[in-house]
């Protein structure tokens, strides 16, 4: 696993490398996935509902997309310990990064968009 820290001297270059398109994935699948994500970005829940019907055959209403705290909790109990530990570590790292990146000393742009 590659570890990229915001304190690395070449952080911007490392982040660009990590965020770059990967040859490990099928280009057609990646293209379709990007199109789906773009549609969700543009249309939000309406796109989610359309794709749910298209791929799962389920016709849902927007009200059915809401996930309660109880449902989140119950789902988390079904995850194995290694997954829960990984999620907890990721949450800690994201919070740390967010705090550091909003400090006055943080660079305004971490990397240039493609």
C-alpha cells in the first residue's frame, strides 16, 4: 500500500500519481463508471433512482433512499473487525487531513486538476 502524507516534500506529485487513471482497470468499465458518477453528480437522487431501476430492477421513491442511524449501526455490526478497524483508521486520517488542510499554513491547491 502506498502511503501519501500531506507533509511529504513531494506531496502534490504523489497525490497526482495516486489519483491518476490506472491501467489495472478495464477502460470501458472505467468509462461507464465515470459516466454514471457524472450523471449522479448532475442529477442527484433522480439518477440514483434511475440506475437502481436499471441495474437492480427496483423501482424506488426518493423517500426510500434515506438510511436511518439504526440501519447504519446494524450494518456496521455485520462488518468484520478488520473492516471496522480500517474504517476507523480512515476516519481518523481524513479528520486529521481536513484539519491540516484548512489551517492557514495549508497550500491553496494540493494538485492541479487534469
